[in-house]
C-alpha cells in the first residue's frame, strides 16, 4: 500500500531516482525519504533502467541525471514523455550552462535542478512537478536559454515572435510571467487574477503556441527575445 500524507487521504508522490552515482542516489534518498507526502520507490543506474522501472513502478516523478551509461538521461526522458501515462521528469545537472538541459526541456522534461540545490528546494521541486507545475529556476533558466538564444538561429526567434502574436494581451502577459519562472500564484498576484483564471490562461497559451508544458512556453518567450 502506498505511503499516505498526514491527512491519510492522498497517496504519496511516487519518486524514482535515476543517477549512475551511488552517492548521489543515497543523498537524494535521504532528502526525500523522510517526507510523508513523498516516497522513493526505486533507483536506476542508467537510462534503460529508468525507463523500465518508471513503467513497472508507476512512478509520478523521475529525478533524471543527464550523463549516464548505456542510455543517457535525454534519451530516457524522450522515451518516458511519449509513454501513455508519462511521469514528470525533473532533470538533474552539474553545470548550469549545460545546453543538454535545454534539449531535455524541449523534449518534454518538466524542469531541472542543479545537483547542489539545497535539500528543501529539491523537495519543493518534486512536489511542484508532481502537481503539474514545472520547476524553473529563474537564475539557471535565464543562463541556459540566453546562451541558446544568443547563439541560436534567427529563424527560431522569428518563428517564436510570430507565435507570440497569436496571443491576446493578457495571454501575452501570462506567457512573459511564465518565461520569468513565476508560479501560478505569483502570476495571479502580479496580474490581479485568481489562480483558476491564471490556469485557464496558461492552458490557452500552451494551445496557441503549440507546446505541451510551461517550460516550453518559457523557451518560446526567450527565443522571441521577449523575456
């Protein structure tokens, strides 16, 4: 039977840790294992194991390293996000300028963390992506996306700007806030909207931009040079 949260009504978030470093896995196990609303149900040493265990154990969140043997985290993420009931993939990285993180976000990862992220931030990130709200670190997101935008093709920027013109003024404001890494609650406070209204705007923004999640909205905003 799944672990339950303190109110004994909501199943705990099922987490899989995928990293080839045993010390990293042990550390994440310690950080997450003591939380009543989270339970680590498995550990994988490479991308192939991650995909297999994610499917077998019906996990909600995968903490996915990028550099692993046999199959790396990017390839594993791409497989998982295309599965019928995909878990939320939260990518782990050592370097905040690693362009492979952006690749992961583009293929559908829900966000990313640096491996030196404080424990409470890791716990918060897992909870947020499990709730459907991708984790964007404003500092790291800005560095990664700015690097790609600066070196990226002008065609991509032109295409992104054209996509943004399909949004209403309010939707555009919401898209910019997503690009800045703000949560629904923060967007609501900034734009004087209820969280429910923000969620509705986010849904319409994603549909109009032709993306699957908030991370990809943020990438589009940065590609357009609007952030």
